[in-house]
C-alpha cells in the first residue's frame, strides 16, 4: 500500500503514486481552488487530474484507486 500523500514532500520532488500503485507526477498546488488544489499526472492517463489536499481524487474521506 502506498504511503499517505504528503503535499510538502510532493512539492519537494519526492515520488508519488496512486493507491493502486501507478506512478504519478506532481504538477501544481493551486490554493485558490480549495476543493481540489492539487494537480498531478497519473502514469497511463491522457490528462492531468486534480485532487484534494489529502490526495483524494473524488472527495475527501472516500477511497478510490486513483487517490494519491
């Protein structure tokens, strides 16, 4: 199971991955978008995805394979 998402470590360049083990690349933190302020690209996906501060892909507290 991947480590819990840590925004500060992602900003510093540490590797991140999804809950299902795919590599992800941190793109940006956009505080002005409070619902989903984290942007990242997931390996194999055609677009950039957005996430909550806790790395959740859909909504805080939910569990999905795409969570960081």
